[in-house]
C-alpha cells in the first residue's frame, strides 16, 4: 500500500464511519454490540497471543512461495518469521472479532484462505465443535502451521498448494460453508473468483470476511463489486476487514463502522 493511498483511504473511512447510535437494523445493532464492540474475554485468546509473541521473537528465516499479491513489507522470497508474525498476519483485534462471531452465530463449517503461520487459524478453530479447513500455497508456511496446529487443535485440516487448484477441488465435495475468511490473494480477479466459488457453497446465514479491503485501489474495486453483488444483502466495512452477509431476510445495506 502506498503512503498516499493509505492516508486517503483511512480519511475516507474515518469520515464515513458511524457508531451504535446510528444503527437501527436489529441484526446489525446486536452484532455490533455483542461482537464487534465487545471486550473479548475468552481466556484462550491470551494463550494464542503468547504463541504470536514467540513467533515475533524468532530468529528463523523461511522461503515463502507467494502465489498472491506478495508481502507489503518485503518482496524477497526469504523472510524472517518475526516479520511475518509482526506484519504479515491478521491483527489480534480482528482475529478476536472473527472468533467471537463464529461463537455468536454458532458457525460450524469454517474455511480460511491463507493459513500463514496458523495464528489466525487458532482463533477460527477456538470453538471445539467447528471444523476448520485452511488453505496455504507456501510449503514452508504449511510446515510451520502444521506443527503448531497438530499440537493445539484437532479440528483443523490444512490443505497445501495453489488455491486456484485446491479450492475448487475441495468445494466439489464440501458441505455448505458457514464462515469464509479471504486472506490469500489480494488481487481483484482472484478475490472475485474465490468469492464466486465459495458463494456456491454458501447458505442464507453464511458470513464472508475479506482482509485488506482498502489495501490498494484494486482491492477497493473488488470490495465495491462485492457490495453491489445481487446476492449480497449486508456489508460491514471495518477498514481492515469487510464482512458480508447474503441473508435475503436482511435489507440491502452497507455500513462503515467505527471500531
């Protein structure tokens, strides 16, 4: 993200963002109050953050096969694990929001596109009765994530390989999906392609979450396209992430929400 685009996009978000006093739709009001603005109390989250800190202190390097838009901090294929843990994975606040939403909505079938080190995967799989399938294109990151997840979670399956190939194969035989997090390829065409594929396995209550919706003009174009999709009824812009619902019982609305 260029500095100019970062400043421009954040100012636009800041000017448009509203809080709970502007929310009248019952579903959005309750979601904002009970999930988005709630103080996250789950004791499991502190344990996950201890693991994040260990990664941040790591002195190891890994070869990353980046099949998406690449790191925003480094274009090198060899990267420090500490840099990935600091800059390249979902921030704690948003991981907690997603984990709380999964619990609040009682979601069971979860998909994550972009495993990375597996930290966010730990959040998505914090509820024991969920089944999380996470996709990662880099073999070295899969090795790290598998080692972490095999020790921490029994309800996670890691699928290695180019998501362009592995995701369609998975969806051919997957059950209906409840929650999908898109954090793999931050490019316009790939974002829309993955959304279209997962949409076919969605249902009225499915939630789609997109990372880095303001990362670039390309991602903002993708976000605008998704907001206007004929099946999309509700979108929530939290600046870092965008949340999408396709529930036909919800009136078509777009909110920019203050966090």
